[in-house]
């Protein structure tokens, strides 16, 4: 797993390294939200496109990108697969 290009996880690691492991959960959630939004935009996907790929709703993707809901590890790994392709 560590040898794979994992853009979302790399972004999480970058933020955790920058702010330290005592980083607050709301701040981490905000950083993840920004990372998801950035990666989605870079990949040329709309929220609806990402929702279809994740088998979820556009409203759920919006809630993730605005930090209103926390990502699960499963969702992070699914996004990683999507954004690597």
C-alpha cells in the first residue's frame, strides 16, 4: 500500500505532518474536505460524477466536501482508487 500513488491519503499525510498528530478533528475534517474537492476538480469530475462512481448521492459528496460529514476509511480508499485512474 505504501508504494502506491495515493493522492487523497498523501494529502491527509501532508496535512498531518504540517500540523502534527495532535491536530484537531474539525481541522482534519476541513482539510479532508478541501482535498476531496481539489482532487475531484483536478480529475474533471462533477459532484454527481463522483457520487455515481462512489455509489452514493450528490448530496453526500457535497456534505463531504463542505466538511459536514466525516469520511470513513472505506470511502477514502474508494476515492483513492477513483482519483488514481
